[in-house]
C-alpha cells in the first residue's frame, strides 16, 4: 500500500491554498502534518481523502490514479477534532457500526470489534454507552471505529485537541503503540511540535500552503534544512540573530566581536542568520566557545522546575528556557550565553548553511 | 480590587445531597488575596468551572458564603459584583472597531472622555493592537479577537476581579506565548486580582502566583508552582503537574527506610508508623539512568526524544517509571539501572503527603 501525491496544488477563488506538492507515504507509517492554523493541513487531508479534488496534480493509491474518485469508493477513515459517537449505542455497537454497513457476518464483526477494542484498551467498556466514558475513552471509541473497517488510509485531524492536557499526554504516548499493529497509512495533523515528537514516524512541516520538509520526525527536528522548518518545529519558536562573518571573526549586536570557531569557522564572509532553540540560552558560561548577549528581560514565567525568559535583543524577540526557579527582575538587563555548538546557520533567505554541531551525530 | 473570601463554600447540583459524591464542589475555605494572580487547575469535571461560576455570580452556592472584602455577595447578581470576565471563545462586537470594543465597558459606566481615551490607548499599547485600532472586529483572526476580549477584560481599573475561563484554548501554540506574556506583564503593572481557569498545567504554572489544584470537587493543594513541583501534597498533584508526572511507587516505610519491590532505600527523613496505602513519589527530573552495578535494575520499554530532553519509559515492580535524561546524554545498552536523588523523595500515606522528621 502506498499513497502518492504528484504535483498536487489547490487554489480557491484564485488564492493558493496548497502550492505544488509531492509526497509519498508508505504502508504502516505514521505521518504527521505539523503546522500552524491555516497552514494547509486540513486542505491537504481533504485532498488525500477525496473530499476535495485538487486544482492540478494526481493522487495515486498503490500506483493507481484515484484523483476524482468519490470518497465512498475509497478505503479511508477520517477522525476529526470533535469526536463523534452514536450516543444511544453501546461502545460495542459504535465500533461495529461500519462493519454492519458493510453487511459483514456476525462472527466476523464480533472478532474484529473485540480485536480493535483490545488494541484501543476498551475491552472492559464494550457494554457502556459513550457518555459513561471519560473524554479520552470516548475519543478512543471514535478511533476504534475508524480502524475497524480495515481502512488503508486513516486521516486524523487534530484528534486530541479537545481533550484535557493530561489525557492528551497519555494518548499521545499510546497512539503510536496502538497503531503499529494495524499496518495502515496514518496521517495525523497537529499544531503542536511536542505531539509530533511523541508520535514519531515521519513529519511534514507546513508553512503557508507549502511543505517545507518531509522526513523522519527526529531527523527533521534535529536537522531542519531551512529556517521555516526550524521555526515551525520548535515550541517556543526558535530564536534568530543576524551576524556577519568577516575573516577570522563574527560580528553581531552593536559591538560584539568573537573569534569564529566551531560552526562559524569555515563560513565564507557574509551576512547570515543564527538560529538556536530556547533551551540553549544559558545564564552561565560553560566553555570558551560561546556568544555573549546583554538582552532586555521583559517577563519571566516559572513552571516549578524551569523558568521561561521573555526578552528582546536588538530587534528580535527571544524566549529562553533555563533550569530551576530563577528570581529575576523584570525590565532589566540580562547577561546570556550561547554555546556555538548549538547554533544553526541559515542564509538571509532561510536556507540552511550549517547544522549545529551538537545535532550532527543524531 | 478586592480580597475574595470563600467561607464554608460548597455546591451540589442535587436537591438533597447525601454524601460527598453528590457535591460538585466540596467544602472549601479560602481567601484570594487582593491583587494576586491565581490559577484554578484540574481535569474536566473537577469543579473548577463550578467554583468560577460561584465567584462570578452565575451560580448561587448551595452552602456557605462568598465575600468581596467584607461584603457578603453570595446572593448578588453578576452585574452587581463589578467583575470582568474573559471566556474561552472571543466575545467582541463585530460591527464595532477595535477602539470602540475597548472603549465599550468604560462608556457604559459613563466615564469621562479624556480618561477613556488615555486608558484605551494604554491598554492597546500593552496588548499590541495599536496598528489595528480602526479596523472592524469582524475582519480579525480568532487570535486577534481573543486579544481584544482580553484587553476589554482589563480596561476597567475599578473591577473587583478579572475572571478568565480557559481563554487560550482556541489560540495556536506560538500565539499562546505572546498572549500569556502580555497578560503577565499587565498583571505586574495593574495588580488586578485575577483568577484563571485552565486544564493546562503550563498555562496555570506560568501565569499564576499561586495555583489551586482541584480534583473531583475538592481542592487538593494551593501553592506556588515551585511548591507544587517539589512537594505535591497529594499524589494527584504529583501526577497532574509535570510531563510526565511524578513516579509513584508502592512502598513499605519503616523509620528512615523504604522498601520498594526488593530494594531498600535509605531516606533523608524518619517517619512514624504509616497506615493504609503507602507510596513513594519521585519526579522523573530527580532520577538518573545509570550503568549496571549501581542503583536498581529496571526494564526499559522505550526512549522518547522530546526536544530538549529524553524520556526513558520503564517498568519496575509492576509500575511505570519515567526518567528524564538530558538531551546530550548518550544512552547505551548497559544503562539499565535507576538511582534517586534522595533529597527529592516524598512519602505518601493514603495518597496524602506525610512529613517526616529530619534525621
């Protein structure tokens, strides 16, 4: 089984919603579409499902062109943010519903329902009604129904967004385990980078209707090949700094000059963007290979074990994440350090020049 | 601004409540300090919305009283309580401009035009909407509309309190940072009494001076983020706060020794004889994954690389154990054991924290 999008694009009333896209998804894989609201996640899923026909391009299922084929005639399942169950039916009948529509035998239905229920950890609840279940169990019931009919393609559009934070955390950890066995192609849309990391598999980062990178999730996170991907796949967002490389030195801020080592060493002379994640800004110097900043601290947020620093540096807004509870004065100057090994170098247009050296071996 | 006192407050949606289970909100005594920022945190169905509705006056409690400073407002209507509210979904007047939306609560109160203009421009600056002041609200994105709702909630200086009911639910993760920071800065500046309801621990912990953690109709702990993290008063707080939450292991405690599975740990405190269910709690952040030969052997199920750290998911003595490992640590096949930072271990008796005596 495979699903392939060939030169697919979508425009509505002259506005581009999806730019020319090529994507190939394989059997038994989890594929996360990661992007902000209105980046094109749902549009792309509707095209994959056959709910919408793309303006141009082809959709191939197992090599066969299915562009324009009705959604009913494809073996797909879709789960939405707002999970839907039949309130008057038991969990058993909810899961059995698609199979009854397909007029399967009682024996077959019973076997499949119990198998799927066990996968979704619902075996003990088959005789209950949906409203007697917790929110997480209700969503698992909806997920079970999407799996039971043996769809080759399961599309999940932010399926955990309406759940409590803690339930979401548990289901995120369970979903990959539960789905590994089914062998279908999964496409999972989310706005949250943490969710993508926990789900694993592959990720396609989306930005304004374009896929900016598609690869194994960990690889995209650790080795983004452009600044937009790095920004989308980081929460809080990646921080950026403009600097100039000139001979042996790099120049940044109003008057900072540092010997160009590590990632900076072999750069050609020119102006670049340095990108670094919030947890790599530090309050203390750890080694010689660092940049130093005097940032303006605006607000801090304390989580109990860590402190988020919201600050501005030159014309950039940065967020830092440091260990421990830091009692710092608001609206004050703050001395910060950044290890050169944690810096990604991008061109001014956002294309990657050098991956941070700490990321190289991952 | 006012101090808000809850006195023997409880609520049941049932006519003649018989036992604790009939109460959506169990008896609660609490004083909300004037000018402080609080968060009400808990899973859905924990009673946090019931409590918020009692404070705002949408709901009259079945038991007890609520006071604003020294005035009993238990039976007062919402409109007489002088509070501002911000809801989950933006409430703005689509046909009005941003400016008019922000002015509305002040005009309604017959404030002086000069004051209104000053006040509105100061709020607009704080929430960074100065460049869209003359736009009609209907053309704005959900994020921008919710910003306006927040701004309108903050515009009156004379309110007793501002209540927020999950105001960031519809907001994209990257915008949540911005809105939260603005709220926080506004609180520092204006010192309103604020109560913020949420099920999201990050929101609660980062916003509030003090967090009120609720579960099944009961307040289980009120504390600073640090207190909730380091000394959860109940295993529920340990579980609910932190990602992943605190590890809870069945234990037998005798004096200053704890037996977990087949291993004995020497504790930093000594405990009186404990009855019922005894458990040891330790956060994933305070554990170390180490080589064989040290600590206690565990069965590692998988390792998740989640951005700035790794989570080791393991089993020990029929319980899940999670360990947080630094992103730079390379985990080898021989790292199969766990050790605890013993200064961070908490002991629970029937789910409640017990304080031992320092040795």
